[in-house]
C-alpha cells in the first residue's frame, strides 16, 4: 500500500483503477527554411484549425459544465488572436528563417514563463493556458491528433498536469477522480473538476507504476492510496456509501430554508479554519460563516502575522461570502494551540491557563493589530467579531474600550469601516451563569459547547481516557445552554451555538425548542442539520 498526500481541489471519495495519463509530446526541432512566407501560411492555417477545435470544445463544455466554465475556450480563442503572441511567432520565422513549429514553441515557452513569474495568482495560473494553446497549434502543425480517450471502464486519472481542454474532452461518465503532480487550485482544470463534481487532488507525488492498480482518492482528507489493504478498502467502501448519501441530500436540500414545519426559522452557518474551507461552505449552501477560527494565521506563520496579511485574509473571506454574515473569532491561542514565537511559559494547567482573550488583553499590541485588520476588512462585506473564553463583565468592558479606540484611530486615518456586530463566545460556566449581565454589553452570543462542556464537567476534551465519563448531553450543559438563550432573548440579542454539539442532530429539536437563533457547524453537517430542522414540527 502506498499513501500520498496532496492539495485538496475537490472533495469526495473515489475508488477504482488508476490510469496514468501522459500526453503525446510534440517533438520540435529548429529547421532552417528558405520560404518563410510558406511557414507563416502554415502557422496561420494551423491557428485557424485550432480556433475551429476550440469552438467545438466551447459547444461541448457549454452543455456539460455551463457557460461560465465554457468561457475558458473563448479565452483561448482570444489568446490565439493576441497581437504580441502572433507577432513574436512571425518575427522568429522571418528573422531567424526557421520553421513555424520552432517559432511557436519558443514563443509559447517565453510567454508561459512570463505569466508564471507574475505576482498575481490569477495571472500565474494563466501560464498553463498559454502552454495549452501552444500545444494545440503545435499538434496540428506536427500532424498529431489530440487523443483524450481514457478507455471503456471508469478510472482515476493520474497525470503530471492536465490542461482544461484535456479535462473537458475526457468522457465524464468514465472519470472517477483526478490526481496531478502539478496544478494549482486557481487553475481552470481545478475549477472544472469542481464544477464536474469530481474528487481531485494536486501536488501528489504520482508514479507511472501506479497505472492499472487499484487506488482510492479521498478529496476530504487530501490523500491518495494506491493498492490499499483489504481493511482500508472496506473502510473506504463504507465512507463512500456515506458520502454518496450525503451528496444525494445535497441535491434535494440546496437552496431550501432552515424552517420547521410550524414555521420556526433559524440561521445555519458554517465553521471554518482557513480561507481554503470556503469552497466547502459554498458547496454545502451555508447561510454564512458562524465561526472563523482566525488562529490559523498565527499557527501557520513563523512570526506575528502583520496587519496587512491579516486584512487580506479577512477581506478575501468576507468578499467571497458576498453579503452573507462572516463571524470572525479573535485569536484563540494557547493550551493545545501553540506558536513558538509567542514565547509562552510552561504551565501546570494550560487549558485553565494563559489562552485566548487573556493573551489579547495582556498583549494589547497583538490584539490591536488583529482588530485593525478586522475593522478594515469590514468595509468589504458583512463582518462580525466574536471574542473567545470570556469569564467576566469586566473583560468585555475592557475589550469594548480597546475596540472603540481602534475604530476611532482608523476613522481618524480616514479608513472606511462597515457595520460590525460584536459578540462573545459563551464557553465557560462563568460566562453562562453571568449571561444576563453580559447580554447587556454585546450584540450576540455564540455558545462554544466544546469548551463549555470541558469546563462544566471538568473533563479535559483532549483526554481519550475520560471518554466513559464524558457525556455530551449532560443535563448541566443543556441547562446552561437554555439559560444563555433565555438571557440573550431577554436582553434583545440573538444566541447561536458554534461548538460541535450544534451539529448533533439528536439535539436539533431540543435547541429549536429552547429558541436557538443560529447553529454553526462544519460545512459537511449543514445539510443533515437542515434536513432535521425541516422534519421538526
Ligand atoms: C468551542 O469551544 O466550542 C469552540 C467552538 O471553540 P474551539 O473548539 O475552537 O475551542
Ligand atoms: Mg473554545
């Protein structure tokens, strides 16, 4: 058994035979010619033929993957018509007195490299399109027909790279998954894989010896397994059956309201850990983001992320979500989430120690930098801020003071700020008990049941040995949740749950009865929860 990790392009699980796909290389040599006009005419004719092929591909893509995705072939047609590109080919032919194949290959290489060196990720990804159009015209000039026939049985395609035209030409009914060594999540091939709903991974250390072997592609975990053992295969058959079931749900529940039979409506949002999860948020039809754990920015970095780096990340998320609400939680580091550069001292009881808001309030420069980035990003969408690990009214007052100062500072600099709701997480018993007082100071509550359960039951959430004592449905936790919702409503604010308990469908009815306003769950849990809400009286 061989197991390789890769970048997740599209989720889903595929099990089947691997086909190693390698494109026919166009071998180009530099040949001196006398009649340069004839070479130019050959180039023009090949280009015309390429345009006809692209027009046919556009029609095929229009039917299979829709207008937006088919548009890439129109872009290729435009690229083939690009004056700079064509001038370069014609110049090489006439100045160097060489064959059209060589002139085209040299131009393609130069332009592709130029795009690959650009800063902007979008333009970088266009380098693959330049190679694609160059290869198309070269194939015509060299007399090589394009063959993307992948055979009769459904297969997982493993390839160095795939051009959009190759992807769309493959018979969709026989494609189980794509696994490539190259390719980025911005490439059109990646976009097409998503639109076609095919599990896909990039950046995988593929090997030609995989050809014909049985493979598993797990687009959720970002792994590819070759020649799995029997127990692994059995495990994946089960996962795939569950995944198929989930996908069926997805089809029927997408676009539907989160409404009970008697008309009670709630918001169903998604929890995310980094902007890479946005795809799953869209696919699962979340109404917004109820918890964006901002610590990824700090944990993935070697030093404190700058205001600008944070601003760009938050802006990307709020912009991508359009007008939908995005609740970003301020830094919740410490305990199990460590970053060396913070220089934390070793603690006897880290879970009860220096973490989350306690760090922000004692290191105001870290907190202010994050708040500045958040308020700046608020001008680009519907952003809300949420503070973790609160235990007292005093903490909230201090937070509000800092937040006010940061907003005034930005206003004085002429920076635009949107309307920002500010809420707190209720994840300590102290906050739950004090929720009547706390509710008067904030715009919303989001109940973090993971920590609330750990602190209420005095059970370390990381300690598997305590499983037999751990009761996620403990009445003490449920009573606290009920109290928090009641106190929120009495003060005229809304209350949601963003801990894992929010996705527990055996409790959905209970939460609805308590009057919960919002549930924020992992993207994959949105539709199962929506199903239960819609089935509730
Ligand atoms: C929680 O404690 O329930 C929560 C959502 O926060 P985290 O899991 O990130 O601690
Ligand atoms: Mg927590």
